[in-house]
C-alpha cells in the first residue's frame, strides 16, 4: 500500500515539459511586443495634449509674474509680462515689457532687456521638437501675436489691444502635431482665463 501512495505522489510531482515552457515564453513575448507597439503610439498621441498643457501653464506663469510684480534687471516691467508666438514655429517667448508699447512684444528689441526666456512646446529651448507648431493664431494680428498681462487688475492685451475693448474678447492659439495631424486649442479670454480645449 505504501508503494502505491509513493508512486502516486511521485507521478503528481512532475514538472513542466519543454513544449509547455516554449509555449509560455512565446505567449509572454507576444504580449510584451503588443505592449511596446502600443506604448510608442500612445507616447506620440500624448505629445500634443502635453504641449498644449505646457503652453497654458507658461501663459499662466507670465500672468502670475505680472500679478506678483516679478522683477527683471532689478526693476518691475512697466508694461507687464507676456507671451509671444510666431505662426509655424515650435517655440515661444515669455517676455517682460519694459516700455515697448502698451501690452505688446517689440520685435525690434528681440533678445534685449525685455526678452526673458524662450520655451518649446516639447523639449528644452535649443532642443525643440519641431513636430508641434503654432498653426493658427485667432484674435491676434496676422503671422505672430502676443498676450500681455498688466497688473494690478489685471488688464489683458492681445497684440497691444486691450482685450475687453477689442472686437473679440478672447484669443486662440492652435497647436498642430505634424506626425499625427491632430490639433489642440489654447484659449485666453479678456479676464485672463486660460483653457485647453
């Protein structure tokens, strides 16, 4: 009787066969391959929403600089803080308006005292991802545009025109991802509210 019990226990303790092991490895390799393929496509699709949210955050940062009276070159900028965009480029500028005009980026002073920082939609300045660009600027003058926040109210300017007094009380920056063709909008209204749509 003891021999029969020992034989049954021994028969139940058999391991995996070589075929079972190969099938298990093949299943794991297939699942890993599918995951990696989806991961890269998800990463590409996530680039545009991340860029739009980064832009909205940087616009809010310029607004907080204006409200907080952030200094540049040891003085508070008399014209406030703003963000400057150029159509078909993958970068934008945060600038301090040191008197170049009411609520406007002065291109003739480009790179001088009022230029604070150049940022990209994706990547660091100087290492921009050229796939994401400004495709359309609505509520701005053709080609380029600036939004400026002037404290203490704050007053919002689109290309030097006070937003509440202009014909359109909001502005829209449309970003396009050239690899996917998708677009994302960032809007700013005359109160200074920034939204990603």
